[in-house]
C-alpha cells in the first residue's frame, strides 16, 4: 500500500502497489490532481516540502508537471 498525503484539510491519496509504484509519476499525478481539483483560483503561493528522495520528488518529471500546472494557473 502506497500513501501520499497533502495537509491543509487532510488530503490523502492511497493506491496499492499493483496499481502503481511510489515513483515520480505517481507523485506527479497526486500533485497535479490536488492542484487542479483542490487549489482555489486566485491562490498565489503553494509551499512544497519534500524529502531527499530523487525518485519521488526531486526529478525532472515532477518539475515538468509543476511547470505545466503553474502555467495553467497564472496566479501561482
């Protein structure tokens, strides 16, 4: 069971390892879903805190997804 949580109002995305691993694609999907479905329009700042796991958080796939999300939300 993989678990990726986003905290403000307690958002938690859960999936089994048979559905997908906890790599950059899974993390990017969760972040993208959260930004597109839960972040109200007009928000200007999002703060991200990540561990040092390059496979999950600090890599080109996550950075590219965030760039697209920021482009789609011009106030961010």
